[in-house]
C-alpha cells in the first residue's frame, strides 16, 4: 500500500478553556484540552472508568473559531492528526508531548441560554442538560 495515514477523531469534554496566541509571523494558534472517558463493568459488575486527556492545537482561522466559541465543559468533536513534540529542558532532560493538530471542530453541546440576571447575584446559565440528572462526578474534570 502506498502512502500513510495519521488521523484521529475525538468526542469529549473540554477540560481547559482555549488559550490563543500568535506566532512571530502573526499566525493565530489556540490550545486547549479534551477529555474522553471509557466506562466498563468487570465480571463482578463493578463499574470502572478510564479518562484520557488530549492536548488540542488549532491554527489559523480554526484557532480563532475555537478561541471564540469553545468553553470549558462543552462537548466537542475534534478531527485531526497526531504530532509528537520533544524538547530538552534546562537540565538536559528530554520531554515529549503528544498533540492533536485539529483540522475540524464541531460543537456538540447546545449553546447556553442566559437567564435574567438578578442584581447582586452572579449570572447563571441554563442549557438542555438542566432537566437531566447529572452528577458532578460524571464529568471527567
């Protein structure tokens, strides 16, 4: 077979709000993290969870879009390719970091609907999950 393939697709919850910066050449780059959770039951019926964290990197227009619309906790679909960065710190120790270089992002969470603000209280938001029973421990962060 000629050629090769490096493709990853992730559906998960944003664990760290996007951070956008610019390269020396003025190109926007946005980074954030996404958590996926695999759940299973063992032979005894005990529930287990395994959470995997992904470092996401978006460039150019996608970087601007991610920075503008993504919020911590939202469910997103990310498609891209894996890239391994390696560097040596000041002590000469080599470090490696695997990143997903995004080329597609879809917001899967409904857009939060603002609730009328009550003077003296923080603004609150409701979304379609408000009527579902969701425990804090169900979130991977």
